């Protein structure tokens, strides 16, 4: 049995996520696609790497989409300049007046931009990824894990905590699996499970917040707000137009 490299996994994950609907994509579906791409490789030991790469790549893809949706910097200013030029031309009908207006406007613009050139733009917090958004656990699973509202990426941690707290034993026939205790046997309806297959058993026990009552939806919103507040802000600082013009003038 071979061992797939981290680079190969990252490339495969990027291809999968680029083509996928991130709102509907789950860790389980991604794992299944990876398993089909690398049928001769054991991915069990790569679970942590895969989850970290998933979160990173989802962030990267969403930031790319946001960047495409944002208007180019300075486009609004350029439109306003065009309006000023047209109005000046219509009112005066003189090319000399137009040139003077252009020069004055450019000088004022350069002065203003030089003042704020080194001032950082307000940081913008990124949106939550599909794996970071809250889900609601149905009562049997919520009672077993001791949590009702949680993000998908944190769910395996709660399962792992349950395994350690209740001392679930390894399956002697397959050391990758854990033997279900009475509670997990009733909740998951399986005698054994692995961290790789756990999502399959939990899927019927997971709800989206909008499928719940208003109180639960409010709890989910509060959870997501807490997660979002803990995320680092993404900087949107960029080179000012004044700096670009100076570079252009110097032939850089």
C-alpha cells in the first residue's frame, strides 16, 4: 500500500473544492472523493493534515471569490473625475479651462492620497467557511456529546473527547475503529466506528439552524458570532494611486 504525499493531497483538495459547492460540501464527501482518487493509499494517518488543508483552502477560495466581486480601487473616483470633466467642457466650451481643471484635480488628488498613503485601511473580517458554520445536533447525539450547537470542524473533537472520557476500546479486528458503548450503539446505530467513518453515522443527527425553532437559531447565531470574533482580521491594504503614479513616472 502506497503513501500519498502532502503535495498530492493538497492538489487534489484544491481541485475538489474549486469544483464543489462549498455550502453543501462536507468533510465526509471530500474524504470520499480523496479515497476514490487514491484507492491504494491509506489516508487514515493524513486526517489531521487533510482537515487543516481543507480549512485553509476553503478560506483561500472564498477570498478569491470576494476579490472578484469587489470593484477595482479607484473606479468610483475615476467616474467622478469624468463627470467633472464633462460638466466643465459643457459649461465653458474651452479646452484651456478643461486642462486647468484636470491639472488642479490631479494635484488635489495627489495631495490627498499622499496624506493617507501610509494609513492602513480598516481591516475586514472574513466570512465563516462551510466547515466553521454552526450546525445543530439532535437530542440523542447532543446529550451524548454534551453539546447542542457546534461547527462541523469542531465536531470530531467532541467525539474524540467522548472516546477518551468513556474509555472506548479499539476494535481488535480493525485497530482504526472504536467499539461503540451502549450509548453510542443506540445513537449511531453501529457496533463500531472510526474517525474516518463517523460523519456517515452522524449525518442523520445533524440539522442546519434554519431547520430549527427560533430559539435554537438564535443560539446558532450567537455561536457563529463568537467564532467569527475569534478569527483574525484580514488586511485589505494596498498600494495607493499616488504611489503607483510616482512609480510610473520613475519608469519602475
